[in-house]
């Protein structure tokens, strides 16, 4: 099955803040652009892989019983699948997941 990806406003803000932090606080503009591009590529993998990723009890506790996550480096992309839609709920540090 092929899914359509929808990014929530919270996930969009999460990615903006991450890019801003890398670009300005860490003073690494090239790294920021590259990191966000690869993060977005990971999100796009969900077009084909969304339902094959298992559940994590902590993610479900925090974001609802159907929530799942995929990891890119130190960030977790939290999403839910509804029909043929993948809703990206948040992009959070993986260290927040227990």
C-alpha cells in the first residue's frame, strides 16, 4: 500500500526549531540543511513502510494507541496511520522515548 503523508503543524514547528537550532545556535548552516533534508527523506520512506513499523508502548502512552515512530539519527518521527494517510504528529528527540 502507498500512503499519503500529512505533516501536522506541531511536526512542522518541531522541524523548523530543529533546523533553527542547528543553523544558528550551533552555527552550522550546511549541517542544518543536510540534516533536515535527510529527516524529510526518512519521513518520505513512510509512504511505503508506515504499517510495517511496530508499536512502542511509551509512544502509544504519549500519543495514543495507534501511534508509532521511526528514527532518524537522534530524532523520532511520531506518526499514526489512518486508512491510506500517515499523519506526522511530532518530531522529537529520541532521548524522550523510554
